[in-house]
């Protein structure tokens, strides 16, 4: 019977009510009208009982039609659905690769892999993955009459998250509020989307607090007028397209800076802070990045060829959680660099020195690591799907890195 319907029997002038969910029975005296019977069923089973059916689907509209030992079904207004049809419907949904969600009244159809692969600990993944640990399992929600799983949330904010699970990028239409999508990401526990949306919101808010666009000339003036003992901060400043190549920019704070398409080729950026900065499509070829801090920075499609991250005093660069999707780091010196849970999908790391690098939990899907030195690198939990390791300099050490 329908999910919120309840079984009860009429036996020897007494109603014997079975409650399968709790595996017990409740007995109460017979009533003499259909309304009284519905009221009694409502109080016993904590639903608003409105309709009664026979097992064949016939609706009872007169209490005189009930006979001893009849098995009846009560619903809160839904039409009768035979048990065999429900069990078949649930079985098809459980085993089908395609899943339909009814989010706030809007239907979304996607694959099981989309919901489970990219964010395996999200609420959606735990609903549709077979998990042996009962503490981690989340039972799927109820289904509507079409077999779609019901989720009482905003469909407007859910759609960008579903697309993120499909292709890995947060793309918002002009009329979609990022803060609303962030709240939904927290509800569904989609960690990667939470990080991106948080950065997006913080970056959008920075220009409202007095951020200005600076050029190479402005930077040089600021450097020359700042005492050596003072920290120079360009936090949240807009440098889009600026030419800062070959400048000595050591120790400068570029946290949250907007540096898309910025030219930093050959610059000395040692000990700079680029936390959550946007360096997408920037040119950093040949730059010095010793002890640099790039936590969760966006370096997608950036050019980092032949960069030096190595510190002779063994203080590694920190790029934890950075987005290096499609970036080119060919020939870079990256000994002991921290790239934990970083995104390096489709990145080029050919001939890199990655000795003792931390790549635990990193996304290395389709990453080109040909000719790189991964001696003692930590690859535990990394996604190595379709990664290229041809001409590996230290192939004997691969078994140690991923155990």
C-alpha cells in the first residue's frame, strides 16, 4: 500500500490494528459509523485518515460493507496503489542507473554515478550508495506517485549543485543568489561546492569595501613608499590583466586578490600569501614561489612552467585545496609541496620534482605526470583515474606512495 497508509483488520466486532513499522498491534472497540472508524484510525496511527480500501483497491464508503476478518487499508487521501506495483516500482528505482528527484516540486533526472562519485560523503551519495557502515548510511526519502524521490528543498538553488556534481564547476545564472546556493550546499554536505561558493561570496563582497584596481605603476609606488620593516598588503585588490612580471614581490599579502590573466612571469613571489586569490589564467612561468601560501587559491588554467617551490631550509609551499585544474606546471621544482585535496584534473606535471610531495586526497584525474619524480610522495586517497605515469623516473617507489 502507499507509504503513509496503515493496515488494520476487523475481527469479531473489534478492530485489530497492525503497525508494521513498530511490529506491534493495538485493539479498540468497534464503532458504528465510517467517520468514527476514520477518527479512531487517525488517533491510533497519527495520520489524518480519510479513505479506506479493500486489498483489491475498492473504496469502503459504508461501514456495513466491512466483514469479519477483512484486511483493510487506510490512507490520508491518496489513491490506492497495489503492493506488487509499489514493490516493483521501488525495486526498479533501487537498481536503476538513472534516478529521478522531486526537489520542491521540480523533477531532476540524473545518474547514480553523478550523485555518488564526486562527493562520496555528501547526503545524496550516502542515500544512493550501498554503505556497509550503518552509521554512514542515509535511507532514501519517500517517493511520489511517479517514483521520484521527494526532497523538500529549493529547486532553484539545487540545480547549480547538481551541475557541479556533473562537471565540477559552480555556474550561477544572474538571478540566482550565491548565498542561497551555499546554504543548500551545506544542507546536502557537498564540501567542494561549499568551498567554491564561500570564496565566490567573499570575493564578490570585497569591491564593496573599497577595493581598487591597481596597475604595475601603482604597485611600484607602493613598494618604494613602504618601509622594509612594514608588511605590504594588497588584500582583495583587483589586478586583472596587470603586468607584474619580473618584480620583486616577496612577503606581500595578496589574500583574496583578483589576479585573473595577470602576468607574473619571472617574479619573485617567495613567502607571499595568495590564500583564496583568483589567479586563473595567470602567467607565473619561471616565478619563485618558495614558502608561498596558496591555500584554496584558484589557479585553473594558469601557466606555472618551470616554477621553483623548493626551499633549502625545508619549509614547503602550502597549496592545500588549491584549484589547479588544467594548469601547466611542467618542469617545476616542487619538493615537499603541500597539495593535499587539491584539484589537479587535466593538469600537466610532466618532468616535475615531486619528491616527498603531499598529494593525499588530491584529484589527479587525467593528470599528466610523465617523467616526474614521486619518490616518497603521499598519494593516499588520491583520484588517479586515467592519470599518465609514462617514463616515471622512480617507478619502484609508486607502491610506497599509495599504500
